[in-house]
């Protein structure tokens, strides 16, 4: 594979600025990598013509001296983002060949800054899953394999295509979304960096909705600095999303490399869960030691309601999903399966269009919102959610950020957990609290397990304090000096 | 709280998803398994706790009540499974 695909986003942007290579050359190198990596099933739609057009337009802009901050950078786009004139499916059969007539705000921001789209990336159907196995296009295969093994592993989910594409050097970065851990867990499983910013930092307009009070976009990249560059472009207030925050976007890349001396880092004792693999415990201790060496002060904190976050999430998220997914009625777009009357048309369209996990969540959501159960489930979950958010507020009175593992294991084999919904849900045990509280969280590759598979550490910050996470993430990245890469077998 | 097949049938009807009879029992078991796991929320004391509906600490923004978009029926209909003469074609709703 070309050396150009091995560059970080930062180095590629510098190379483009120095005219060492053109955007067209950089894009062609990545298109070849994408084509060669089809066995990974990361891209479900390649857009080579569009990519080359965008790259040539970028070269022309640069020649005129009008290059933007991401000009000429080839990216992958999670297929949850609507892209104008380019099929957008959420990896569900129910959207069929849906071709949006509009562009999501986040992707529009990336194109405004000059980025190039290579194609659309695989995900769990409607972002509901932790292994990419619920996709109507089939699972993504993790580019990583265990030492000496050739079993197909999950890249995590739901942003499995994004994480696999970045890890396999098919694109310089990718968009992703995170409702309960869907950026951070795949990042941990693939040795990449992923950040879910504060709720409201990125506009949700044009992103297919799953659970609106939890969904948030963010980047997956190969370095902390690359993630900062991408997040800066993706963020910003948008009048089309009433929950988008009307605040200034900080210069995130400038935080990377800043000293973290004197920062107080909380270590939540409730994250020491039963059956945590000793390697993850060890990595966490190592992360604590790295931050101490960098001059941070470590403080034990308590987040007493941590264990209730997942059950609360599995009421709130399905409830919102059942409501959001009511729009798929077969009338205005997507699949329609004709029945004997209108109701049967709805029922058969949705029976055929949705996969099992999506149906399961719609049914749970409909049940917990139905008359007689609303107070016992939905209202209770909203109150527990408040308790969880209060835990963080109290912890952040004493500390500047928290350090935890990202996921309770390394990547597991495809098929290993697909028969047991609750076992699958437990993947998000360390990440889901952050969504419930609306806080920023970042996963940084920090080491490998005994099988040579990557493991991630998670940093959790105060609302709107992504800057501190980028400084701490940069410090962890430097200390961990994570150099391992998947060996191409595809 | 365990869910039985009759409840699954009712919920599936509410959700407008056709579930064949032979799927009702297995679904009842699956959903009961998830709901039993969720039951642990009852351990949390939530007396006097205000339910959290949004993490955003800002009021919903107001804007002028004017038309900002629209007037493009072709775009609106471009993904319709069935359309004719500038309208969506749908099954008969009123008998």
C-alpha cells in the first residue's frame, strides 16, 4: 500500500500545504486502499468519482490560495449521516435506497473546510449495537487479529466501520456517533482515538435519529491531534438543531501538547467491576501512573449510581428510539410492503424493514412508554438519570477529569455475544454514564492484551471542557507510545 | 415483571410491527430477560428527584415565525415509494 495512507491527518495536511503531493494523489492512494480492503466490509458504499472530483476541486482551491483547514483530506462518513445525493441507509433495510436531498450539518462543515468523501461506512442498524453485527449489510471485520489466530473479531459498534477504516489506514479519519459508547468502544477495540464531545457541541441535524437526548457526533482518528482537528471542523452552533449549543468552538488542536501538570484526575472506585480482566485493571493502573508522572494529582472519587446507568439507558434509549423510528411508515421514503389495508401496510413494512435488535428495542420502548408502565419504567429511569448526572457534578467539584477503562474487554469474536442481548449491552458499562450526563468522553489506545489486541483508556471531562481532554489525551498518548498496528491480512 | 405472549402481541400492535404467532413466546422470554435486568433500578431511592429530560442547560431558542424552507415538492417526493401529480400515493385511509 502507498506510503500516503500511513500518514496522520496532520502530516497529510502539512504535505498538501508543502505541495509534496496533491489531494488527487492522496485520495487515489486511499481509494486503492479502500478497494483492497473490501473483505473488512467497512465501506458499504464507495464514492470514488465523487472523491476524485472533490480532490481535484481541493487542488484547484489550494492553487488559488484558498485552502481550508481540512483541504484535500480523504475521510470516511458513517452511514448515519445524510449526504446529499448519496445513498444513506443507517444500515437498515427500511431506508432502502434513500437518497437525501440535503446534507447533514456535520458533514457540510467538513466539506466547507475542504475534506474529501471516500464513501459511507458500515454501522449497527440505526446505531443499535456494540459489535456491528446488527447491520443489514453484514458485520465489519476488525483489521486486528489475535496473535497467531485468524478468527474474525468484531471492531465494536456501532461505529465499527469508522473504527475499522481508520485502523486499517483506509481513510485519514472518520465521522462517527455515540449514543451509549458507539465512538469510544470501537476506538478501544481497534487501537484508534475516538471522542464523543459534550452533548450539543455538534449539530444532530441530518444525522438519522436513534435516541435524541443521547446521540452525539464525533470523530475517530489515529492520533489525539487528528481527532482535535476533525472535532474543530465538525462542531459549531446550528439553528437547525434546537439542542445545539450556542457557544464558541475552542481551537481544540492547540490543547494537544499542553502541560497537564497540577490537574486533578479522579479515579471512580465503582468502575472496578466484578470479573474485570486483570489486564484491563493493570492498564488502568498504568494510565494512573502515566498521568502522575506527567504531574497530575490522582484522587479517588465515588460515582455511586454507576451500576444503574446501563439499565436506565435501556429504558431511556429504547423509549426515544420507539418514538423516533415511528417515522418509518413506508409512506414518504424507504421500503413499503403493501398489505390489505393501511395498518397492515405499516405492520408489514416495519416487520420486513427492521432487523431483530431494532425491533426488540422498539418493543421495549413502546412497552415502557405504554399506559400503566410509564411511571414505573420511564419516569423512574429519568430520575435515576438525574442521580447519575448529580454523581458527576459532585465528582467534578473535586477533580478536573476522570480516568477509566473504555471497555470491559478487548475485541471479541464475531458471533460470541450475539445471542445474549444483556451480555452485549454490558460492553457499554464504562461509556454509557457519559451519554446520560451529556459529558465529553475520549478513548485513547494505551496498550495491548496478551493476545496482542488493543485496549483503550477513557478520559471523561466536564461539560464543554474537551480542551482538557485533548491535553490529557495527548499526555497519555505520549506516555503510552502506542505503536502496534494491525498486520494487513485482507 | 415478566411479559407474556399476549402483552407482546399488544405492544407489537401499538408499535405497528407484524410479529408472527410463533415469535410471540420467544420475544416474551427475551423482553422479560431484559426487563428483569432493568428491575434493579428499584433499588435506587428517587424520592423527590426531578426527572431529567435534557442535559442541555438552556431554554429552547425562539425565532421569528416566518417560512424558512419549502416550496420544493419534487425534492420532498423524490424518495417516495409511490407518488403521482405532486402527491404521495398512500393506501386508502377513510372507508
